């Protein structure tokens, strides 16, 4: 099977657009104050000594103001055998193994427009550098929102969320971003722009770009724009909480909440400062349905401010443990006493902050993989990454992933060494 990307038809790549929407509000600039890139060049060169990935500094930083400029930067860098790492809000730069090379950082903050927004169709198309909170503020004006709530917020860009496959508590109700992404536009190392989804049935190579690039950490191409299905803001919502002295007791309460006729939109289990555990849940729907569900559950009403505070959590050493929900209890029980963590029982994800030494990480990773799960380092010192690896045991599909890498990025110019391939 030939996985080489063929030459595009004119209408399929170079002039491809994300899904147009009717009655659209378009081309809204959501940038904040700060320097802007001139439009008459491939991108402005910035000297920024603070930008470091695992101890490696780029030789230069580019900030394009359009998808076409970004694609030209990639093409020029690839031709010069330079290694490129895309940078969004910088909130997930700790994810991935240390780069083998790092010559050019390409910041997407200049790609900051809402391209099209349709209240009637419940769709929105945005450039990759738009910050998540800015997009939701814009959608909120028409009573809608994008249900993505990654940790280590605020500051995530749309492109960064997709490239790192981030999600948060709302995944319990709405799924991950790939579940409501309906179109992507991606800049490739040869300077082309390829689109998928929406009215563009398939992209130039015939691959499903919507899923292929999500979680690939910019190793196959740089996401420059995306289209999403959005949701109406809930009619009513309420947050509740309860305490438990023991982990097993807390887990039983979580299962009871998940079994309700109106299940929670989000459910988080966190260790309490007093040594016990706290469960936080949010319910959405009609006022009558939400209030009755909260009453039946019997937990205490909680402050909505918990969720914003919770989403701010992050750490310089931070592991995400994923496993089938039935197996997650034993995995979180294995986290060494005194170390910070929280988990989403209904999703099967736990976050371990201030993760321990290489032996502890490998032990928990082995336990997660034995249950069909994984342990990924979302952030860690470069030395710990070199000892244990950021990703864990390579999947059985590794050979196919390598062939895709060779097809999309034959010179291995994009994020070399950071992803599995």
C-alpha cells in the first residue's frame, strides 16, 4: 500500500476551505494586545529566550499571521533541513519526549480569527491560535459553547487542545474534542494546505485528518483551523459535593451518581486536605430535572467556582493515567501516599501531580498497561522522560504510524523525537 501523499487537485488542497455555514458571522479577530505579524512576509522572526522545550531552545521563533504564511515557513524549514515545533498557548509544551532537534518554533497566536459562526447550524470555524476561553466568550453571546475544559487552564489554544488531545471533566457528558470536530485545515511540510471534514469529503491523501492529527502533537502537520459542532448552553445547572472517609466509600458514591436517570455532566474525585476524599458533580438540564436529581442524590450544594479552580491544576511533573473505569480504583490506590492526584471515575482517567521517581512511574505504568490502559507524562523533567519515556509501551500500530509519518513528513522536520514516531 502506497502511503505517500500524492499531488493535490487544485480544489482539494490549495484552495480547500473549512465548512461554510449559513447566516455566518465571520472573520472576527480575537487577538489581545501585543505585536502583530506583518502580512507582507512569511512571518516575523522573534528572538525569545524564554521559549524552551525540555531544555532545548530554538534558533528562531516565527509568528505567521495567516495559514499560507505558516505553510510557507514549514516548506522553507523542511527544504533547509530545519526542525520545527509548533507552539500554541504553551500550556502543553511539557507533553512529549525531548526533541532530537529544535531549530524553529512556529507560534500560532497570530492565527486568531473566528472564521465563521452559525447560531442556527450550531457550528463554528476558527483559526488554531484562538484561545479556548475567548472562543467560548464569543459563543456565549449567542447562548452556545464548546464543551472543552482542559486542565492547566486558562490559556490553551484550539490548535494546542487538538494536537495534544486534551480534555477535562466535561468529557463525561460530551466526549473528547474529536467527537465534535467536523473539519480541520492542516499545513504540511511541503507547503500545502489540506482540509478534511465538513463539505470537503476527503483530503488530498484520502486520510481522515479530523482524527489523524488529533493527539499527534504536530508531528504530521500543523493544525491551522478547525470546525466544530457546538452546543446550546444548559437551561439550568447545579453543582453538588459530598465527603467520604475512605476511597472505597467515595467510589461507591461515585457509582451511585453515575447510575442516576439524569447522570452528571462532570464528576471528579479529589483527596481532601483532612485525609478523606471529596466528590464533586455537576448536573445540567431543565430546572425541575436537575433539582430533583440533586435532591435524590442527597449531596450538598456546592460553589460553582470549584470547577474553574479545579481546571487550573497542573504541575511540572504530571502524569495522566487512563484505564477502564472498573480498573481505575486500584490504580489510584497505588499512588504513593502524600502525592497529589485526582480522577474522573466515569471516564477512567486519573491525574497524578508531582509524580515520583522513575521506579514509581514505571510501576504504575506497568499496572495501567496490564489493565489495557496507559500512563503518559504530560509534563516532566527531561531526564525523567529520557529514563522512562513520555508515552509508554508503543502500540501494535507503530509500524503504520511510522509509514504515515514518512508519507506526511518524509524529512521528519516536524516535532522530531517528541511523538512516538
